[in-house]
């Protein structure tokens, strides 16, 4: 077979296997399709499929095909991260700054501390820290991975729970939006390359000026033109960030963060996110699965994943509970908000991909983080749905 035919076989596998598992297995309550796609990516990776059927794996996922899939995956994740940036609503967060600041600060800071403690414990064993990492980069990177909230997946889950447009849903979006800014800021700090500091300063100065001009231009364009210009802007900013050594995904987030959500029709933006998830993000999940590794031993990876999951969930729930006491929330409210904000899924996987690219973590640590992200997301709806059913009045509480 030629490369095109093998590539199409790979694409058929990518879209067929997770869909059949999701539809036939009726997994939607515990594992939405996006989670099944992530799990399928792990199953199709070298640690499982590659080990069970090495000849088949080498035939389908040969270097040429993988390179083609990676190109699609890069563009998919750039679009997804840009949409996450556009959906940040800092105006509402500022309008409720005391409540939002306290909640977002504790929702991020507490699991960050727990995650850093878990990372420090992992340092006592070989095989987790990447060859180009300084100790503080590994500890803070893994700690921040435990603190991440996946804003785009949070939106999907709140839609499923019918709370997205309700007051509690809008409050949770405010908290997650503030944490998103902090997460990407910390990531930029971790990735700061002091040998390329000149390039990074040039990029940041140029970006600031270009963002101002871009803002003026977008205000003058019709909505149909804004969509097209936004894609050009995405490619240019992502290139600039990667050239500066900050990684193209940091650029993709910055490209979206400086856009105003009101420039675009909300329904169309929702549909774009849906179509990106449907059409091209499954390729990113597969390419992510191809990077998993169990070389330190399957048991060690699962133990590390369990440790990180415990740090992530406990940190998030404790932080939100403290915020609830400070702000006098109703009993049970902190638990609902905490379980929703501990959703990891895509943004943490993207975050971990960047750490792996920069060799701050090893592929074994990446695999542990990936497992943690999958389980945290699968727990969200089963933990929150019964609580919402018992406490419906909380849905409509505005602060």
C-alpha cells in the first residue's frame, strides 16, 4: 500500500473505534465521546497496541503517517485553544472581583500546592523528570497540571447538566476564566528560555502592538470577515510564540484571549467548538496516545497517576470549600462547584503535551498525567448530577 492508503486506514481507525465504543457501550454518562476518544488514543499507542501487535502498529503508524497526523493535530489543538481564549469573560469576573478572586485563587492555589507536593515525592524516583528540566520547572509544571480546569470541556459538561446558562454556570465560568489566565501565565514562566530572552521580549512587545492594531481592525470588519481574519491571526501569533521559544500553543491562547467574544455570534462559536471536536480533534487524541510510554513499568505509572489524581481532586475540593466558608455559600454548594472545576480533560492534556515537548517531563510522567486527566473528567458528571438533583435551588443562586 502507498502512504495515502495507510493514512486513510489510520483515519478510519481514529474515527471508527471510539465512536463504536461510545455508541454501543452507551458510555455517555460516565465517559462522553471526547473522553472515549482520549482513552482510545492511549489504547492505540505504543504501550498497548504497539506491544500487543507490533508489526501491525509499525505498518499503520509508520513515521510518515504519524508526521501527517501530527500536522492535523497541531492545527486542531491551536483552533481549540484559540476558542478557549475567546470564551474567557474577564469583564464579568471583574464585576464580581472579590468573590471571583477568592474562589479562583483558592481553586488554583490549593491544588497547585498539593500537586507540587506530589511532584516532589515523584522526584525521589527515577524516570519522571525530563532531561532538560530544572527541578523547579518539573515541580511547578506537574503542580500546575493538577490545578488546571479544562474550560472548553467544562462548558460541554455543564451543557449536559443543563446549568451552563444558569447563574451557577456563569459563576463557574468566571472562576475558570481567571484560572485559565493564571495557568497560561505560569506556563509561559516555566517555558522562559533565558538564552532566548531577547527573542521573547521582541515577541511580547510586537504582540502587544499587533494586538492593539488587530483590535481596531476587527471592530471595522463584518462578522463573516472576522472569522477568516481570526484564523490568519492565529497562525501568525502561534508562529511568533514558537519562534520566541514559548511554544505555539501559548501563542494560540494569546491569539484567542485578545479577541472579544461579542465579535462572534455565540451560537456559531458553540458550533465551531463542536465541529472542531468532531472533525479534527480526534486526530490530536490519537497523536497524544502515540506519545504514551510505560517503560518504568505499568504499576509505577498507575501509582503515579493515582497520586496525582488524589492531589488534584483533594486540592480543588479543599480550596473551594475554604472559599465557600469565606463567602458564606449554602451547604453543598462548594462540593458541586469543586467537582466541576476539577475537570481536567483537554486543557491539561495540552498542557502536559507542552511539558513533554520541552522535555520537562518524561513520556512516563506524561502517561500518568494523561490517565489522571481521563479519570478526573469521567468522575465529574456522576459526582455532580445527583447533587444537583437534590439541591436544585443552588442552580439559580447568582453569587
